[in-house]
C-alpha cells in the first residue's frame, strides 16, 4: 500500500509541474450540534434523581453539581453532608478539593499567561533553575506542551511517592533527573510533577509564584472568588467539604464513609492542588465554552486556550466508548462518531475526593461534579448519565458498575505486592540479630533511611525529611514488611536486607528503591 501511495503522490507532483490543474478534494462537512434545548432540559430535570441514585448506591456523603448550556447556568445544587457525623449541608458555595481536575484549570492559567500559542512549544529549562531530566538533550528541549500532555518520557506518576514521604516541591522537581526515561514525545505516562514543573517554570518566567499567577490570570478576572491553588485557603474555608474514605459496607451494600485523612497537595498544586466550589466552576465552564470570554470580557486568549484542546498524544487506544482517547494540554481529548470534540478530566484522591468535568464545546454544554469521597466511580457516573440522557434520552449503560470496577482495578493493580506479608510461610527462617539490620542507608532519590531497634530487638524503619516511622514485621529470613501510608499507599510492602543494602519493594518500580548502608 505504501508503494501505491508513493506512486500516486509522485504522479500528482508531475501533473502540477507541467501545469495541469489537479482537482481539489472536497472536505467533509463540519459536525453540527445535535442536542436540542428540550433534550438538555430533560437531562437537567433528571439530575436530582441521578445524583440521589449514585449517593444511595455508594453511600458517599456529599456532592455538588453545576451545568452550563449556551452561557447559562441551568443547574447549580449541593447534596448531602460536608462531613459525616455533622449536620452542615453541601451547597453551591461549599469548597471541594478538585484533585486532577486542577489540570485543565492550570492549563487555562498557562494559556492566559503565555498569550502566544507558540510559547507552549518553547523549551523551559532556563526558566526553572535546577530542573533536569535524566537525558541532557531532553532537558534542553522539553516544553510546557510536553509536560502538560505527559509525553516527556518520565514514568507514570513520577515523584508522587516522594510527596507521600513528605518532600516538598523543590526537592521533588530537583530529583526528577533520577527517574529513567522512555522515548521522548512518543510515550505517554501520567505525571503530576512533570506538569507541575512546567507550571512552575511559566510562573517563574513571569516573576511570580504559581499561586499568584493563578489568581491574577484566572481566578480574580473570572470572579472565581472561592477558588485557590493553595491548600491553606481550602483548610481555612468555613464552608468546606471534608475528604472521606470507605471504612465499611452497610446492609444495603453501600459504603460507610469516614473523614480520616487530610490531603495537602501543595507540592503538586498545578496538577492536583486547586480547590473550588460548584458556583465558581460554573463560571470557569462558561469561560471555557466561551473560548476565553466571560460576561463579555476577554480573559484568556482564544488561540492559546484552543491549543490546550488539540490532541498531543494517544493516551488510551481503547476506551469504554470504543473510541481512542488523546491527551491535550491538561485535558483528555476525544471525538465521537459525529466528529464532535469532547473534553473531560476526572480527579481523585484516595484520601477522599472524586471529581469530573466534561464539555461538548460544539453543543456549548458542560457539567462539573464535585464529591468528598475517595473514587468509586461516583463523579464520572453522574457526568456520563447526564450526557447520555441529553444525547440518547436515558443512560446507555450502568456507568457506576463500569467506572467503579475501573477505579478498583487501578487501585488493586498499582504497586500492591503479590506477597501476602501478613501470613509468613510455615517454614520461615528466623531473622538475624537486630544489629545486623540497624544503621543509616543512603539513596540518591529517596534520601536517607534509618533502621533502629528497641530494647526487645523490634525494628523501626524511618524515611523522609521529617522521618515517617514504620514498624517492621518479620516475614522470612532477612525479609520484613511494613504498612504503607499516604495517597499512594499499597498495603503491606516488602523490605529486603542483603549485604549492606535494603530494598523497599513499593519504592522500587523504577529500580530506585535500593538503599546502601553508610
């Protein structure tokens, strides 16, 4: 087929060279809007019941939803509780953590700061002193577009485990150079701290902080008065939704949820640290659907904003809807069978948040769903049900079952060990004398690790800048385990001592998890 195509191209070139007119191919007609006002009205009318059904089936405590159509806010409502065990209700002004819905917010900020769409493709190393990747050539060529579309070659979620251990943004960005790289601009891997590096570089190039750039470029001009890229603003908001995790199952199969953790995402603020309300997010939806214009005022240049919506790399060849999905600049990008652009992003904290934003720009229609519970598919389901009802009159699938299974699969397949460390083998070898293992071990990526023993010989492993302490449980011979903690916790993980080294299983996905005794 390649030979025939080359021959055809060569023949066309010859015809043009001798002055023969070549027929211009007729492009297909552009897609047209398909969703009527009546269909949108029906979908909006069904939202109360759709949200109630998801809350009943999952038991999640609180939800807030906003819908925008043709620059009008058609729906703005809160449901349930800000925190279980208390009476305060969720309303349109309740502040939620957005998790990864922060990414399209942040790409909007960068679009406003850059002004010129070509600036997305300018190398950023000079704007971020100390930043480097493992390959010097990649370091000198990587751009904001590369990092906002997750095609830099950094491995999946690079740096996230450093954040869990308590390292700050500066340390994490300064140590990305230790991460191995896959082929530049031809491999996709979702990286919070890659995107954060790009946003930080843009802010520094403008002589300011990311938080101030966000406020001055987007939040203040758009009237998003309860939106911030600083955790302290969320933590001190009087009307805020507390994060919840599932701690049990009720008699009807729904979850039992408790507010056990507080997630501080400041280290990765551009990627996951924005907090906002349904009311503020409705204003951002209007700005997005208005190509950067809100209330008659141009806030973000149309050309830099539209660049965020272009496919930069294939992120998923096969999806629930059967069409490939791409990643743009902070957006999941896809096209339906009618050729319509679909933009979306989900967000999730395992410590207690799940969010979704979905837009059909051609239809001038968008929805945002905010919840205060760890992901079980709830936010995605409400958005999918809404668009299904608008387009088809009713949901086309049990989206909660499908998305819930995907979240569960992702959680279980993460870096969970295949070994059940809670049950040592019957013929387990005894551990050696405690002093064999104690001491300080070095690692260029994760920093120092210390193993100490108490008077009874029980071992504790300490790791991180304000050392987190993990009691070690013996498993077999020189193998121990501990219970992981944080956003990326994976249950029990193995600790393997050998000839002056110790390897931590869940830190070793990229072969960076071995520590050497000083």
